[in-house]
C-alpha cells in the first residue's frame, strides 16, 4: 500500500489531495503559508504530487529554523525546500489583488487555495477573500479558516461572498480536535469549499456540517476509493506523531513531543 506524508495541522492538504483525486501538477495559492513544511497546507501537493504555486506570508519565511528531538537547531532555505514561490506580502492590501492579476494567467484556474490569515490575534480571512475576488482570478476549491469560536465576523460574510460566486460548502464548520484536553475542543474552525463547474457535484452527497476534520477526510477518501496509508506529521490530532520532517533521520518538533496528561489521539 502506498504511503503519503501529510503535514497540515487539520488535514487540509489531505482534503486537497482527495478532492482532486490525487491529481498531479496542479496549481495552488497558499495564503499565510507560515513554515515551508511544518503545519503547511501545500507542502505535500508540492513535493509529492508535483504541484506549483504561490506562497504568501507577511513575515520572511525564506530561511526558517526547527528544533529536533535532541534540541539541535536546523535551518531550511525556502528555495531549496519548496517548488512553490515564496512571496513576502501583506495579503490584505490592494497590492495583493494586483499581484494576483499580474502573476496568474487569465486562462489559468487555480486548483486549490488555502486561506488561513491571522495577524496580532485577529482573523483577516474576510478582507483577504475580498482581495482575491477583486483580483478576478478563478479557483476550484478552498479551505477557509473562519474561527467562529473566536469571533462572529468572518463566517457569515465569507459564505455570502463564496455563495454569490457559485461555490458550495462540502464540509462546513469543520471542527478542531483537542483530544478532550485543549480548551478549543470541538471548536468550529473552517469551511471547505468546491465549485461544481470544476469538481463533480456528486461529491456533495457526502456533505457534512460540524464534523471533525478527520471524519471529513475519512468520508472523502471513501468517496474517492482511496487506498493509501496516510502518515500525518505535525498534526496535533495524532498524539503519537512527533516526526515532521524525515529527510535525514528522526527529526521532531519539540512542542509535539510534550504530552499533556490525559492526551487522547484522534484515532483512540
């Protein structure tokens, strides 16, 4: 059985892999990408399936560090790690919309957009979504973090915008997992969207509301008939997973090696 490595915290990368039926050579936008690997929603698409794309972050992620299980510090250079181009930019500005217009060909439909924009504790997904619409680009699927458990400003307006463009929620109010320990256990965090002009609308037969992310992925894998074994790095849902980068041995990310007493895996 084939094993696929996934790196998202809540399996957004596995959603993209399956919604496109393990498509190769797609194109993504990773908006507020963070680390090039750790918790990244597009690294698997990039490295395993040959996708390309644009990765945006307000801070400079061209050189990042991580700490292994022996507390040794390692460095990663973006260009040596990723195919997707890194762009340092404030995605809430008109310049972001102009950048998309200028750098994405008019005849290209973006396959997947990861939209997870936070700054200074504030969710900025709505203004960023408005900039995407302003740019006029087209896309097929999106995972959008609205974090309604923290505020009520994003979910409703973002849904109005997406629905006005014909998008459908395949999985709405996707829930976080805290294993019964974290204070945000069961919190409704994201909407996962598709456009039926580009993705067969029969997938909407498995639509879910308020389900945990791993149950959404299970339903999608069954719908696609996917038989691979998923190896989930970095995800807080998988209490036994401390590996996040196995390129040159046994690397781990320190915070995931610490087990809160009573921690329960999503699979227990």
